C-alpha cells in the first residue's frame, strides 16, 4: 500500500542528551574512540544489532533508557567530553592552511576559495553505511577521513545505493548466496539536502527521450561533506528508480545510466549546492562523464571554444587509475556511447568520430570502444597509479596514448595507497600508541622521531595486547558461525561444533579479500597433505586460518574457491583450524587485521594494483606474508614480514601455482611457525615481537592515508588548482592563448626538420670525458620559444634501445644563414659500456603541466 503522506520522524531526545544527535550525524565517531565507546555504553545490544548505527539506535532506543542515561552523571560527562572533542576537531584542522601558505606564497592560494571535488562510485566509511563493495570504496572513504584530518577544502560526490552491495551467506554446501538488504536512508547518518523553502533539492539529467531526477543526501565526514545522489523518487519511471539501486549491478546499459548520473548529475549537483571546484579528482574512471558536462558548461557560460574549455578543464583535473589489467576498464561500444552521450558532440561542434576519439586509445581504430579510462586520462593533467609497481604497469598499458615517448617518461606517476590509521587500528592498540608515542602518531610523517619510540613499548605489553585481540577475534568468529548455523536451521551438534572452532593461543593466519581468481584464495590448499601437517602436525605448534571475502555474484570460479575452502574445512578434524567468516565487511576486516598474527596475500603479480588490507594488519603489528605485488613490493618486506618468491613473472600459471605454493609452505615450516613459537621464560616470542615492532614502525608512517592525501595535495591538488586559477584569470586569456598555441603546434609540428647533429668525439669515449654536441634544426613556422631541444643519453640494451635515458637540455645559440636554429650542449658519460645518444624536440610552454601533454615529440 502506498502511503497518502510520508513523515520523516526524528529521534526525540531529552534536552540534556541533545549533543548525541550532533555526534551521531558526524561520521567522526567512526574514528573517535571516545564517541564510539559512548554509543556502545548507551545500549550494548542495540549497538550491535543496529550494525553500529547510532542514528538507528537513537531512533529505536526506549525512552526509559534515554531517561536513565540522562540522569547518569558518568554518561553525561563522557558525552560532553565527546562533544567537546568533536568541536575541537572541527576547529583544529590546519595542515592545509599551513602548507598551502608555505608552498605557494601567493594570495591566490590562501584566500580559501579553493575547492577540490572528489568523485567515486563507492565509499566505504563505516559498516552501517553499506555503499561500497571493497578496496576502492574503503580507500575512498579513508581519503575523505584523512582529507578531513588535514583540513583540506574537499567535497565528495557519489551515489546512494538503495541496496548497495550484496550481503553474503553460504548454503549448506558452502555455495555463496546473495541477499540485498534495503538501506533505510532515514535511519542512517545522512540528511536530505533541502532548498531554502524546505523542499527537497533535486537535480536533473537528460537521458535518451526523458529527464531523470535525483535528490541529494549529505553525509558529514568530519569537516568533509559527502553528497550522494538518489534516483529512487517520483516522477522517475521504474527503470530510472533503479539507477541508484545496486552498486555495480545490472548490464552495460545500466552501468552507463549510473555513470551518467555520477558524472553529469554529480557535476550539476555541486553547482546546485553552490560549490565552485577548482580541482576535480576522478577516483577511477566511473565518473569520467563529468568532463563532458564540464566542458559544455564552460563553453556555454564563459563563451569559450571547445579547445579552450578543454584546456581549462584539463589543467585542473586529476585522475587516479586503480586497474592493472585492460579488461578491468569500463568500455562502451561506440554506438552505445553515441546513443547516450552523443549529444555532447553537437554542443561541441564535433563530428561523432571526433567526439569518440576523446575516449579512444587508438583514435584511428573506428571499431574500438569508448573507454572511460582513456577519456579520463586524455583530459587530466595529473594521472597516477596506486603503487610504484602499478604506476609502471599503467605506463605500459597506456603508453600508446603518448606515442614515441620512452616508457619511463609516460606521464602517469604513482601515489601509493594508504589506510586511515584511526579507523583500522584496534582501540586498545591505539591507546597503547597514544601512551608510548603520543597522540599525534596517527598523522606523523615517516621522519618523525616518535617512530623510534615504538622500540620502547615493552614487549610484554605489546604481546599481551595482541593476544587479547586474537581472543576477541576467536570469540567473534564463534558467535558469527553459530548465528549463521541457527539461521540455516543446523543441528545442535553442528552448533556445538561451531562453538569450539579456533584456539585463541594458536598462530592465526588471516586471508580476506575479494574472491577473484587472480587472488588465488585457495593457493594454500594446493598440497592438502602438506598443509594439514602444517596446521596440526605438531600439537604444540599448530596453525589456523581465518578466511573471509565475497565473490562477485556472477563470478562462478570465485564462488568455487569459497566452496573449496569450506569443503576442506569439513575434512576430518580441519573444522577447528580453517574457518570461513561469511559476509566480509569493514567491521569484520577491522577485527581480522587486529586479531590475526600473520596477513597472507597470494595474488598473481602484477594484478594487485595496491591492496590495502595488509597495511591495516601492519598497523596493528601483524607481519605480512605475501607475493611481491602492489604496496608490498615497495615495503621493507624482509624486516616487516616475509616475501613469497622474488617478484617473478610466469607464463605457465599452473607451474607458477606449484612454485609459489611450495614457497609458501617452506616459509611457514621454516620461518613463520618456528619464530612464533619460540618463547622465553615469560612466554614471550621476543624475535616475533621485534618483527611486530618493525611492521608498526616502518609501515605505519608511510602506508597510511594521511601521507597519501598529503601527497595528493602537494603533487596533485595544489598545482592543479594553481593552473586553474591561471587559466581562468584575466577572463580566460591564458587558456585562450595556450589553446591557440596548441593549435599552432599541431599544425606545424611535423614541419620541424632536424638537419644535422654534430658530435665532437664520434667513436671512443672515456668515462667522465666531456663531449660537445651541436645541432642544426629547422623549426619552420615555429620559434625557439615554442620548443625545447634535448639530448637523450643512456645505456643501450640488447634490443639496441636507450633505456632509462637522461635528458640534457640544449642551449639555443641563434640562427644560421639557412634559417636553421643552432643548439649546443656538453655531455658526460659517467659509466662505461655501450652508451647511446639521441636528440629530441619537445613543445615548451610555461602553462603546460608536462611537456608531454600534447603527445608531440620529435626524435632525430
Ligand atoms: C581494506 C578492505 C578491503 C581492501 O583490501 P585488499 O587488501 O585490497 O583486498 C576490502 N574490503 C574491506 C571490507 C576492507 O576493509
């Protein structure tokens, strides 16, 4: 039955408890120990049953209980402390203010008019807001939390999914089943945005043949607002209602609908809310349609040409790619792209082919699909992968966008992912760090001397604290399994067994991630007899595995991996040693990274772009045991854990699995297990604890989002925002100038002739001997101000290519009689062997983000 009227009923609180409302609606509680404790104290059972949702709790708690705590002076004092902490927190965020001043010195940067818009398809902030599927979402959520901690002027945009990502449960055979619980937005920590007259704010996006409407919800993440679009409203038709229904659900058409709403709708929403972003950060390509709308608006409102508008947009756009395989990108057939967003071609005055070229890697291939990643990459001035190795992989994948450029110069850099420390370090461990390192540890840079103090934490204290985390994990696992079995109508015998799984004193290995086949969740089962021996072969040195993770609903091989693990756990005696926790989410992840002793990861290198759960484990003091991939490849993996293999690449996957499973078993047998069980007279494994301390001391300061967001700010946002303010100054004069300059460069570039390169010392050269080089170059219609001429020198590899060459700028010395420009330089070879030398011409303009922006390069 449809209601004739709806009401938004708010919790009714005694006046004295009014601060609870403010605390509940700012997600700061998720990473503030005091506030979280306060909500738990309010009603322990309700806190658990509400999925740690304070808004739902305040809406359903009994008035009697509220009255009771309103008179409880202890509770009220704690509430006031928490409330004051929130007020202080909101006041004291000043990293941005300080560092923006220092790095720039100009007024432009400090007048607080900057705004960085951050777009992502999913946000994983806290478990009661299930609008994420995995790593990408959690990373985006942590980005917002750290942006808030640092006081960045950031505003975030996403979609509010009615059903979110699925909830996982297993049938009796261990086969994954999916449920889609409906999110009740009115009982979640978010508010609908309203117009001044009290009506709901709405935005509109045109789709073929109709307009779709969306309302706007706001989630407050510390100081950072996150705005989410929701199309589940009248008068949208039922298909359009479902645009924001399921995260990554539906077919390709639905995916385009969602991405149009995220990009185009999100852009319009910020405008409707009064934001004027100076930087747009696209976190993964899903939101790349925003660029289309942004260019159109710049043309319409500012009277710019397409080239000028693109120039402004590109100068201020940052793009982060998260995918290490081409198949991972959103690709749309050209006719679909034209059907949905082809009208932008008309407003730009472009032909359909010119328009499609914006999203094509190979613009000459008219059959090639429209790629969201290519669109984002071609319209950004700062592009990065999410770990050093992933940066390299991305440069290889996209090198065709910058033809003729040496691989190492492809302008895709890397900013390694991180995790938000205060969100994923266990409460008691945080208190331990607060006590021994000082409360600023969570944002302290790697060179801060406080990290040395990790060594002064007494071994006993660190170890006992960790053992407590392990025990809590065991209790949680048992409870969760019992509940799952009850729901499934299992026998009392089965339930009794579940109460006995795991042992709180046994070496516990954690493995939790998406069950995609390349992550090889069941690699540890490759030789069953051998792993059984490791698990239970020595009664005093047993090992146990805690496993969790979801497979995509359509990923049958992924589901088979889960079933394989379940089946193994049912083999004789194995059920106490190998446990699968259903429905992995942020909450389960936090318990696992705190309670496990070792964090295992076995991806096929280099398919793990970064991975972040291992960072969470490190922060809690757990060493990693992992293939050298993603973030781990650049960590101090000898001191903070154990590398599996040496970063080899394999062609024969079956052979690879054999070799790497064997390496894993050997490490467990010879290193991990002996180190863990080697105890002194006090029962402390001293060497193990030393490794824990190294994991904390060496990984925490770097692999966290405080460092990561500072990197994004300094390397991405500040320069992009500066470029934006240059481009828009003087009524867009610099944008117009550079757009016409680019036009001129494209027209005349191929007329450049390198007439002669004269090397003073043609054959034998000694190390450290200087040689002079002189070049004659005919620039035709271009001038020496338009170009930079460089020598490019380096060792020559077996294929006769210069690798990792170093550019040396040549000096312009004037013109000769034939109108050729003369360039000279001296070079020095500092190492012996076969060394190569080449010469190249690149475009030069003070407002280019990189000389490679145009993709023009001329080699001798
Ligand atoms: C941290 C986290 C992830 C990402 O972990 P990976 O190591 O990238 O697999 C995924 N899901 C949840 C719930 C997390 O907390």
